[in-house]
């Protein structure tokens, strides 16, 4: 079995005292027992922020048995297509998790309406890479990937 790994799982291992470190390590250990561990170029780039040099990053990947697996044109196209659909139906603004009331948040400095974090193209590239190159994706972001990559099997640490 080939497991693609989302950046958040690896950051849990790299960032000191990360909340999900234990669960993410257990998830990766189990996935490693079942087969190969891979990352996309996007995950590689996001991980690079945590290392002083490319050699350090390469050593980390080598020590953990994780290999960089490139994406192909099909995955890139799928990512762009899904991201376009996401942006067409994405709602702006905030919503109360208790009662559902929609709220608007304005910047006190300039008055611009602040929107909640949206998924960016890199999220879609990670999902598309996993759907083309792996049997399963290890991530903490279950809802998003299950919504947009319905055929992709998800392993979650939370």
C-alpha cells in the first residue's frame, strides 16, 4: 500500500510540542508498516520551511523512509478543475458554530471585510497527487478531502 502524506501530519512531528504529534507519529508508523510513504512536490516545498538546508530536509526524508513522488499532468489538471469548482461555490464570511448565524468581520484598521481561511490551490494539488499516486492519504484535514476527493481513502490522526 502506498500512503501519501499531507504536510500537517509531518509538521506535527517537526514542530516542538505539536498538539497532534503522538497521533500523527502513530499514524505514520502504521502506514509505514503497510507500505511506501510518499509526498508531493507541494508538501516538499511546505516542509522546506522547517529546515535550514535542503540537505537537512533530504536527511529527514531518508531517515523516515519518505520519498518525493512527482505529480503528472492529470493530477495538475484535476487540481485546477476542482479548485475552480470550489471557488465558484465557496461562501465568504464567518458562521457561528453554535447557532449558525452568519457574521461579518471588518478590519478595524482599514474597514475591509475579513474572510475565513479558504483552501488554496496547494490543498487541491496535494489531494490530486494522492488520488493519482497513492492508495490512501494521511491527513488531519478529513472533511475537505472527503468532500472534494470522494474516491480517495483517508487515514486521519484525529
